[in-house]
C-alpha cells in the first residue's frame, strides 16, 4: 500500500494511479464501465493521473531530501550542518608575497602583482607599511662615522654590536657590521651594498622579527611578507618565485616574489564532494583520536587533503616520527587555522610533529607550539622520445598535447605520499594524440633523467609535474 510506513515511503507510479482510478470508477459506475483509453470515461480518468503521479514523486523527493545520500543543494547543506559542516564556497589561491621597498612605504590593500611566467594576477589582502616591525629582511645605511662608538642592530632575539676604532670610514664600518652578523649567526646573511649599506637577508623569510638600530645608521629598504590572493576563483597553480611583477604604481615598492608555491584555491564544493566529506567526518565531535584529528582538519576551509600518522612506540618509527607522537600532513588551508584545529582535538601530552610549527594560545593565555607537515613538493622530470608510425607524420602540436595530458594526469591522480608508477605514464602519453609510438621514456627527480622505474614518494611529499620539466624529442624515421 502506498504511503509512509515503518518501512519508509512507498509511492504510486503513473500506472498505479491509473489502475486505482479505474478501480474506483468501476466501483462507482459498475464493473462494466468503459474505462479504456479509447472511451470518454477512460480518457477523463487519465487526464489528471500524471499530475497525481507527479505529486507522489514530489513527496518522494521531499522524503529523500532528509538522507545525505540523496539530498542535494540546500537540503544537503542543512543535513551536514548537524555534523558541524558547512559547504566550502569557491575560494581563490592564496600567496605569501615577499615584497621589498623603501623604508616606511605603504603598500595598500588591493595592490596588484602578477607573474611574467603564467600571467596570473594577485591582489594584496591587507595594507602593509614597510617599517621596522615584523620584517623578513632589511637594508641599513651607515650615515655617520664615529670613533670608538657602538653600532648596534637588534633583530628579534639577536643583537649585533660593532665597535669602531679610530678613523674608520663609512665603508669600513659597513664591512665590520656585515662581518659581525655573518660570524655570529647562521639564520641570516649580511652583505655590503654600495660600500656603505648592509643588506641582511633571513634564511627563513617566514620567521619575522622586530628590528631596531642605534644612532649613525638608518633604514633604507625593508622586506616583509604580505598576504595576497588570485583575482580568479578556483585552484589556480602558481610555482614558487614566479610572481615577479609589481602592477600597481606605488613609488618606493621595488620588487615582489613568492618564496613558496601558492596555496591552491578551490571551486565551490559539489554535492558529491560534500557527501564524501560528511562521510569522512563522523569523528568530528570526538577528541583525542586520530580519526577526530582527521575529521576536524577536513573541516578547515581550504584544506584539500589530510593524512594523519601516529607512532605509539617508545622509539623513532620507520617514517621518522618521535616516540609517542603523531603527524598530520595537510595540503591547503591556513596554517594558523590548521594548528588551532589540531590543538582543539589532539590528545593531551602527545607531541604534534611536523615541518611547520605555529604558536597557538590556549584559553588561559599560554602559548603552545603546534606542528604539522606541509607536503614537500617533489618535481618529476620526464624525457620522452617519440617517432611516427610508418607512412604517417606527427602533428606539430603533438608534444604540447602530450604535456597537457601528463599535467592533467598528475593533477588528478597523485596525492600526498603516492609513488609515481612508471608504467602508468604510458596511458596519458598514448591517449594524448595519434600517429606515433613511444621509443623511450625516462623519469626522475632531476633534469636529464635516466630512470625507467617507479619514483618513491615519502609520506610527507607530493609529486608535481611542471611543463618545463617535460622534454619531448620527435625522432624522424
């Protein structure tokens, strides 16, 4: 019987509706009533039947909208909200720009930069003054020479003092300051510029330091890290050191670069992607388990992939985790938000291990260093020789088509920790175009590869193929 029961909803299909109407008509008019599709009564019965069948189908759609396997759109959004999830909106790729300019120059919010390699445009998302706070590098100038005086540069927790003798020139003092810095630390490098200036570069530009100088010196140039996002939504790729052009005309802004590849954006999360994330987030409200860490990190905006490893032993394990520790390998997302998510659910007293460390402040105002791993990019190089089949020729755009196919194959098939399987590369190469054969294929992790086997990728690495790393030779018979 159609309707809602303990077994769920059973609906009437069009033929069921017609049959029920015919049965009702015969019950009312008699069993010999003419109800075929050629009779007036039969046609009248069938006129409204599709509308009733549609109503049953609408009831079924409403009923199924309460199940994540079948719900779509807003209905699915409302269901996953019970698990603390919201659909990811489309988001742009984000970049950490290293900018250099004159001291105290202001780089306004919504200033544009772009890449001469990809032509992608990025826009800054905050206003930044190139002052002496939270710098990632700087250049000072010795402006006066004083005998038996201390020239002191303090940057972060480090302080460097050069004491002059008698009769030293500005160039002598600049050289002495650079030597003191280079001989005192391995975290930064100093070099003399234009005889009287000292340029200090940090080995890790993402370690930002407040900096001050004493009399007889002045700041000339400042380097800072500035956040920016792509002007186009979606996962726009941008390799490291390829955002290299200042597009906004700002006097005193000298240069820009991106020390790291950009964090990929995303398109709006589809229903299917949201269902999968919902299925993988069943431990979202749990605490202190690997599954809860995994589920929580999947809910961080911008996170594309998560792998969590743990070492329960009392010694360093096979992949290098310290005793009684875990490591979350996270692709995408904000480092601060990821660290805060880990802090919320990690087991007390268990080390969060990784190559990226962020300070999180707890409810009592105490700082805690939370570590996780960003997957290290392993560049794959491919050398390929192809030749035409007998009595055929290879189109001029064939190498580009093969590179396109290889790029798409890597983008869609390789995730964190996936080895590059040599034999599987034949599939995208052969499917890219026609009329050629593969004479040789070599792969490796450095230019001019000679390998003909799989490339092993560590648990915290991800294989990447750039167009410039594919060399295709067309052999003419």
